């Protein structure tokens, strides 16, 4: 044996290096992941985070590279067992967003459409919103904001408060009426008339 050379290490079936290499080589190749099961897990992970519409789940699968055919198979099964139901989702969304954010029908309709809910399910959900509750919510929103506008010119107060309601989806006529009612509790009627604002002047705010 030449000087400086290392003696060869005998392989051992009980755990030497050679034995480990041979055991890896003898292992069968790992089978590819089942695409349906992989898609199913992606959907479950998304649903664990928050409720989703069918369109949102489909978009998530697409981002992960899941084939459309596989996605449809998984989503169809989820719909069959009730894990996804856009009609129920829409109803819960309307209730939650109106109660939590004070959103009116128009804003709720826009949000649900962006989430891919079909128009008939959207219409059914927003039609279930009580008009009296919607009006009461608008009044409560204005009452909470009224103090923040104190000291501003009257026209500025009207525009700011009506604009807030418009952004939450309330029609211009409703917004103007609710704001005028709130200000009337503070101001004399002639002061309101001096503001000189008409309902059609608020229509531009309604389109924001």
C-alpha cells in the first residue's frame, strides 16, 4: 500500500456506506402524486383559511397549475357534499358585510360579482336585505360621522356625508335624505335651504 493512501473501507450490510447506497438504489421510485388528491388538498387548505366561492377555488387551482378537467371534478364533488355553495355564501356575505361595514345593495352586488357568484344568486341574496334595516344602517353611519364634520361649511358637510354613503352603495336620493334628516336635528331648516344642494348634484357621488 502506498504511503499516505487510506485503506479502503469495507462495505457492511449492517449499515456501512456501501450498504446505505445499495438500500437507496433498491427502493422503488416514489409514485407521482394523485392530481385529484392534490387538487382536493389545495381546496381544503383554502377553505380552512376562509369561505370561498366556486370561482375563487377554481382560480386558486388554476394558479397552482391544476388541469381544468381535474379542477372541475374536484369542485363538482365539493358542491355535491356541500363544501361549496355560492347561494349560501352570498346570503352570509350580505348579512356579514351589511352588519359589519354598513354596505348597501349596490356595493354588495358588486363584491359578489367580483367573487364570481352568478347573477341569480346575487339577486336573491341582496333582495333578502330588509329595506328598513338598510335605511336604519345608513342613518347610523351618518350619525357616527356627523361629529367629524362639525365646523365645516354646510355644503361640505352634506357632500362628505353623502359621499360616504354613496361609496357604501346607497343611492343618491337615499343618501341626501338621510344626511338632511341628520343635519336638520342640528340646524334650522332655512340653513339647509341656503346650502342649495339638489339630489341630482349627488348623482356623481353615487357612481364612485
